[in-house]
C-alpha cells in the first residue's frame, strides 16, 4: 500500500482522501487541517479514519449509509461543525467487520 500526502484535490477541495488504483491512498492535508481548525486534537482521528476508509475500498468495500461506520461516504468529505468536536469513526463497525470477513472467506 502506498500513502501519498498532498495539499488539495482541486476537483473537490473538501475531500480529505481518496483511493488510487488498488494500492494507493491519498490524504489531502489542507482539507484535514481545515476540518480540524476549531479543534486541532481531531486531526489524528481524521487521518486514521480516512486511511481506514480508503483501505476498506482497497479491500473491496463500498460506501455504506451508517454514519457511525468507517465506510460512510461522509468520512471522505465530512462537514465541519463550527466550534464543536466532530465525531468521526476510527474503528470498523460490526457491519464492516462482517463484510471484511466475508471478503476474506471468498479469497481463501
């Protein structure tokens, strides 16, 4: 897996991460810094959540609707809440763990 750190994705400046091919992940540091501007202690949570989300895509997972899960579309392009800490998932939820296990069984 390759991780690239870039400043901005000009086509979507609020996007904080994306998957490139089957083994690349890009983190957009300006967008992450912008999200964490009201609470810099959230920076590492955004980075971890984004890395796990993009890794999930590399495992073959699609976005899901539950906002509490790493694979929620909002993980890639979250909305900042002015003056409040943003709860972002930093672990795979039960639904995602089941999908990962199912994928693992197929690969065997």
